[in-house]
């Protein structure tokens, strides 16, 4: 959590695993949704999975600033998380490339939590989308449990003093 005497509120916004939007559903061998999330299986290749985060852009009159994203998943077989991007509307605000993670990623562990770089994206303008790229081999699969973002508000309407502090200005 960002440390600053000028912070207003800390908020978390999440999308359930059932909210996943599959970029290329025609590539999937199997795809089903249940109360616990979504399960996808693909014979081989890559595919993107998108989680739209419905959230506030203002809270109590102050702009929201994202500082951490969470992605909760479990791979089965030879499936790997190979990329993660965060979008604010049509603007890419964060990207992780050249990763290859398998197993489980949780809400508060290194497999599923990603700190947004400082300076923090100054404002959430259009709502966030968390997109994850997976590589599949030999009919492997992924279980999606959810995705979320931790945000804070600055006590000043423009957030500039808090932004300057985190940016080292």
C-alpha cells in the first residue's frame, strides 16, 4: 500500500473468474464456467484472456490511482502465464513481458500480484482491463478465479502533490 499522509481512501475492485472474455474462443478445446470461476483448455498455441474491472474513476470527489493488480489463476499441465497488460480505456498503462509462470497465482503472492511502477498511473480515466496471455501445450488448461486492482485516492482533487511525491519530483 502506498505510504503517504495525503492519501484519502484505499479501495479494491475485482472481477470474478466468470467475467473472463476470451480473445480467440475458437482456439479452445473446452470452455466452461461454474460458480467458482472459469476453466479453459487449449491444445496448443497462445491466447489472451481479458478481465474488465468495473470501478469508480472518482471516489468522494477525488480521482482514483491504481497501484497494484492481482490475477488469480491455476494452470494444469503445460500451460504458462507469458504476459500481462493493464489498460485504462484504450491506453496501455502497464505491461509485463518475458515471463513464464505455471502453477497458481494468488491475490497476494508473487505469482499473481503485480505492482504498478512508480510514478503511479496518475488517474484512472476510463476503467481498467487486466489482460493475461497464456501459452498452451499438450491440451493444458487454466482455471480463472478472478482479477482485481488496488487503488487509492489523493486528498487533493487533482492528486498532484501525492503524484509528485510518488514520482520523486
